[in-house]
């Protein structure tokens, strides 16, 4: 495990082909339970890669089974204490709302994703085009 001072918006990162796990420096100073879950989450990626090969899905069933066997919930996003939430929050305090022009369905993301379209409308033969709006938070 390496501690990274450069990570500001994620808690950890795994490079399975290198068997390298990095954890954000600010996680080390938080409650021990958070660090343990982050380490388990990231090492489960490396273990799934080693056990099942490079085609294993990052948060697929193999990864989920490893997390559960280790006694942790298999979740993609670890809830943060309020004291950390703003530090790890979205860049410049914004989320991006993606709304279907046809049906009005919305989807949120931390950045604008121009390749998205509304699957339901697209399957129904409609354009499925979306409008993207920046939403200020917090």
C-alpha cells in the first residue's frame, strides 16, 4: 500500500496489473474503520484480478464475493463522515444533471457525459437526446 498526497476526490485506487494499492493521505487520519474498508475494497480488486484474470469486471460478482467474505459490504461508494464529505466533494461544488428531452428522465454525474442518451426512449425509436445542466451543491 502507498499513501498518496495527490488523491483529492477518491479514497483509494488499485492498479491490479501492478498489484499496487494507493490510499488518499486524508483517509489515514480518519477513523480506522474507514481505512480498513478502503483497503479491503482496493485489495479485493487486486485479488479478483489475480484469481480470475484481466477480464474480471471491477465491481463484478467475483469482487463482491471477496468483499462479503472479508466482512465488508460490497458497495461502490463508501459513505463519508460529514467532516470529510466537503473535502472529497465534487469539484467546484457542482453536479451535472442529464435530462432526456423526450421523457424528462434524469441522471446525475460528477461531470458532463455527452455520450449518454435515454435508453428507454432510444429503444422506443426516439432520439433519446439529453440536455446537460450544471447544478450547484452544498
